[in-house]
């Protein structure tokens, strides 16, 4: 059987992955330093929201290995995998489980962040829609979900190390180049998704970011006036 | 009986020596009010810095002086023993650690005071660039204490 380089991760997936890595690292750094950097934490939150929305859409409309249906970890697939019978391209069923955990936790962190506050100068863009005690609760979940995310990132890295050292399988290179050497027996030409789907996904992601961070939703939905800080316009 | 008497005497002496402001609930209430007032003024400044085109020097100076005044009012008197438990306007989020690491607590508190007074001076210049830098330092001093001595989740 011949080996052939086959594209398994398309460019949008790779860009998503590495941009999210950078976003998560910088979000953590900026909020730890605080002060003027807290503003950047919020900006990175907007980027993270856009990335997550895009990835979810790409999970339905993207190329084959990006689609959730391709790697959804059903019990039968998992059993097959643990019996060593799984043969596929892209995420294994166990890897699929990890994808859903990582994406789900990042999603929780991002969404709770929209409502969170640091009780100093940082308030999520949707903070005006809820009351402070609910926002404080969201802030707690934001932190807990982030710690859980760190644990799953650690597992993700351990799995990559395991593949590297034990199974002699480099998983990092395909995430950079997109290509992997594969036996061509079971893989023929890959169907490509329509380019229009990519632009629609990007447009929808941008729309969601604009609705939240552009104060559009708060202006539409806020039941109380959203003029944030009462200032001393009065003479006394 | 003797032991109890000694204990009570020492409690009375300890409290007398530290001159804290009244019952625990009062201390927590004053405390929460002070920081809430500081928070309001902090965000008044943030609004000014976020909108350079309508930057009001007077608004920043007034808020900066209010923060400095609150910081200089002797907030330490509101941290009497036992005030890590109890309810003011709401349950306090002060960690018991505050009393176990008095040196660190003092350092963070005096840093905040220092930054508040420094900021009030810089506010007078009316220069948004300088003000922004010092404002970052000031809010970092808030955060430093929150990180060390405040419960993450409201109790």
C-alpha cells in the first residue's frame, strides 16, 4: 500500500486552533496582570467569542474532518475505538470526546465572561442585562470553568506527548501543515465544502460579536437604563 | 473560672487596644460602603479615559480626590478581629487569611493608599496619557488585595 499526503485539517480549522491557543494564553495573562491590561482581556473575549461561534458553525458546514457528525463520540464508536477497531481519518472517537469537552468548556468561559465583572473597572458587555448578584455568580462560573479548561488542556497535551513518544505519531505537524501521511487504501478524494459556507460562517460570527460587544443587544433588551456610571452633572 | 476571667479580660483589653469602629456589622457596613463609593468614582474616571473626545479634567480630579479621601480616612479601623465573618449590607467576602498575614495585608493596604494619593496628584495635570498609566497602577492595587484577601465567590 502506498502512503500519500492527505489534507486532514483545513486552513480554517488550523487558524481557529492556533488563534484560540493565543487568545486563551493572552486572556489569562492580561487578567492576571490587571490594571490597564484588563481592557485587553475584554477585547480578547470578543475574539474568543467570534472564534467559538465560527467553530460551531464550521462543525456543521465545514470540510469533512471539521464536522461534528464525523467525530461525534457515540457509544458504539467509542467501543469500537477501545477494541482497536476504529479506522478513520481525523479525530478518533476519544479525540472527538476531547474536542467537545474543550469546545464546551471554552464556550462556557466565553459566555459567562459576557456577563461577568471584576468589581473594579471590567464589566462584560452583557452585564447591564442582569443584576450584580447574578453577574457575581457568572464570574464564579467563569473562573471554575476556566480551571476545568486548564485541566482538559493539560490532558490534551499529555495525549499529544503519548502519541509522540509511545505511538511515534506526530500530531503537531498536521495541525500546522494540515497534511498527514496516510495509507491511501481507504481514502479517496475528499469532498470539499462550498466556499460560500465559509463566508457565511465568518459573517455570522462577526454578527454575533457585533451584537454583544457593539452594545446592540444591551440597547435592545435592557429593561433598566444602561447609562453606566452616574456622573456629577449636577452642581452638588 | 479563673481561666475564663483571664480570657475575658484579655478579650476586653485586646479590643480596647485596637480601637476599631464599633460592632462587627457596623465595621463591615462602613467598609462595604467605602469600597462601593470608591468603585463608583473609579468607574467615573474609566468613563472619561474611554472617551478621549469628551475627556473632562474636572470630573477626573473630583473622582480622584474622592478616592484619595476615602483611602485616607483610616479604613484600617474597619478591619477588627472577627470581621471576616458577618453581614454588613451583605455577607463579607474578607478571607480569614487577612488576619493570619497581617504584614501582607498592611503592605497591600498602604500600597492602595499610596497609589490613591499619587493618582490624585497626577489627575491635577489633566494629561490623559499620564492619568491612564497611573490609573492602571491604582486599579492594580485594588486587584492585588482582592486576589489575596477576598473570596472569589460571594458567600
